[in-house]
C-alpha cells in the first residue's frame, strides 16, 4: 500500500515535459537569472565585444543539456552543461557524438554582445 501511494505521488508530479517527452524543468529563461552557475556562465558571455550568443537546450540520450553557443569559441565542451552544471568534458561525453545525436529542444536566448 505504501509503495502504491509513493508511485501515485510521483505520477502527480508537476514536472514539465516537452512534446518529445523530455523534461525541461532544469533549464528555462527564468533559470538563466536564478540558478547561480547558469547566471555566472551567461554573464561571462554578455561582456562587451563577446559576439553572438545562443543559449540552447538540447536533448541527448534522454537527458537535457544547456549549451552556450558562440561561433568564436574554441572549447565548446566546457560550455555545455547537464542539469547539475557538469560539463560534457567532465562527464566524458564526446563533443562530436553529442552533436551528431542530440535534438534541439528550445532556444532560450539569442543576442550579440
């Protein structure tokens, strides 16, 4: 009975799910201004003469990642994060594998700085 109640509570969760069935709650326009590591990463790209920036949520193997995309960036592995703020590189995920097998979920921000 307790197991059933726990399962029922989990089914009532208010987690946002995209049409593709992927959770989108850890990355949003709001989280870019409220989650410390996201806010810090964004601020580092918004300095004058930083150039164009897109902040994009991708799905890769059922997990969401937040990418700070700049055409002038030479180290893209260090600017793609999982929900806890860990980079692709630290997770041991190959950059080419990631980009060949991801799906764009949502562009959260585009601008030139």
